């Protein structure tokens, strides 16, 4: 079996992000049409290079072994921390327990930056995926790691989800003279969803809650007082106001507002000066199909109408379901393509290999994008949309039968169920690659005739 298989970097872990690049959409169980939790990220305006990342198999580690820590910025080794006894398997941004963690940097006040800590946000995210089994567990893991080994960086926001809960966690450093971090985490209530850009959103929060829907570092308020960021009553404390760079702004707030308005029209009616809610109730239940359709709506505007870049290489949707066995319940839908050309490809988190054809397929679609760059007619785009619809609708039609079969196998032979899901994902990835290659060859023939 292949132990490590290279795949396209689908979580932005080593690319500095600025405003205007990301829209994140999260949907809780009772806000979705089928009880799924959805975590989706759309990378809108940043044309990034394809980088390699590793699909991690679960592994056992020897006693007293260490984990090397590398900078997400430079790639250089920072140091080592003790390894946990065994790590979990990870597919892109989700581990084998249906735990998903995504995140990005934001601009906290410059005096909070700490370059001497061991772990930055990307390292915290990856290690938490390797060690945690639930969203609540991941929050505790991230906080403990930052406290013990030091947080390296400025501001970082995590979206953390399992099949039953979705949390948002925001963290900042404590400056060059302090080791750990200050942070706050909010549970998104069941029946609600959230749409956010790249800047932090957690403002005021209940200092004490009987619902266990707020977690925060012990010194989140006292440290702000110490730094002169806050001098009011505890109940008036606002994390965003205290710790965020006052000069920063969310450049894609218009896109975020419009995206949220697609799910609740009343948000469109609010004044632009009114902040978007941390979470809200959608006007109707949200389906997987409606989340997928955001790739079309978000790229409909004048500035994002081109099809000749790979701007959505970091777009994905994670689907988590608590009524299915873990290997079957979690599906990572990876987007392969540019702004408007490509499709979401499903990968069950239980697979034990990742198809190399996925990367090859991206290269094929990239070539189609390059041909489109010199064309002014819409025929190519229309055909690409048809191919996308053909592939994705087939996956949705197949899913009930595939999952029913896998579930039956899982009862008697879990290993056989994993093999079945792996074969299915491999075969569908190859079929999609072949379909896009056929169209590329058709376009190339047309180009040759025209020349």
C-alpha cells in the first residue's frame, strides 16, 4: 500500500492570506436539509501555485519519540515536541473521526506578534487533527499546545467541526515576552449557519454560560487590561475590539454579505454599516447542492468572471454525518479547477489511499483554462458547466447505493468496506480525469484546425 501520496494543497497552510481571498460557510445539523454538518471554504481572488501536501496514514509511534516542527512560512525546522502515542489518519482537512479543522491568519495588533513560539496556527491545526477525536477535544488540544510550546504568530481563526458540533475559535499571540496565547471559542447553535470572510468576528461573549457554548483562555480579559487594550467591566469585554488591528478591514465584506444573503434574504436589507451576525438561521434548510452552487454565484461578478486562473484551487466542502460509520459518514468534496471550470470530486474519509489521477486531472483542467484565456465566446464555458453538472449529479445519484453497500460491508468486515470505498473513489477520479481529457483533446483539435 502506498504510505504517503502527494496531493494538491487544499488547505491554505503556507500561503500568507490577506483580505478579499476567502469566504467560509459552515452549516450545523439542523440547518441542513439532511442532518449533515457542512464546512466549506471558497478561495476567491488569490491565484496561487499548486503545492504538494501529504495524505497522512495513521501510524504508531515509539515511546519517547519526537515530532519535528517546521515553519509554515519558510519551511525551515523550528524545533521538536514530544510525539503522541499514535496519530490519526488525515485526508486534506479532516481526520478519521470526522473531525474537520480549517483556518487562516488575521491581523491582530502588531505588539501581540510573537516569533519565538514553537507552533503557528497551521502547526496547531495539523497536530490537533492528528490527535483529537471531537471538536471540543480539538479546542482543548490547540489551547494546551499553544500554552506549553508557545504560539508563533499574530492572529489566527479556526473553524472546528465534528458530526454534531461546529465551533469558531479565534486566537492571538501575547507579544514577544509572553509564551502562550489568548483565545475565545464560540459554539454555533444547532439550527444556525455562519458565513465569514478573513477578519475576526467574535466580539462580546457570555463570561459564564450554562449551555457550555463558550470557551476562552483564563487570561483573555486580564491580559487585555495588562496591555491597556481594555478598562471596562468584564461583561462589556469585546475580543475583536481588544485584540484586532484597528487598521485592518475585511476587504471582501461585500461578498460575505451577499453570500449570507443567499441563505437569508433579510441580511441583504441591513445597512452596510451594520456588522454581519456571528451566525444566523437560514430561510430554508441548506442542501449539499446549494453549497456547491456557491462556486457559480461567487464567481458571477465582473471581477471574478474569468476562467483562466486557478483561483479556486483551495475550494472544498466537507460533509459530516453522525448517523453513519465514521469512514462512510465523512466526505471531503475537493474542487479541482479554476474559477468556473472544474468539478467537486468526492473522497470518503475512510479511504486508505489517495488517487494520483487527482493531480493529473488538475493539470488537464489547467490546460483547458489556458485555451479559454484566448477565447471570447462562451461555448467552452457552457460545455465545461455541462460536464461539471454531469459528473456531480452522477456522484449524488450513486451516493445512496454506494453508502448502503459500504455500510453493509462495514458491519461484517470493516476492512472490506474501506477497500470498497477506496476503489469507488479511485474509479470515479479516473472517470472524471478521462472525461476532462476527452474535452481537452477536442479543444486541442479545434485549435490545430484553426491554425
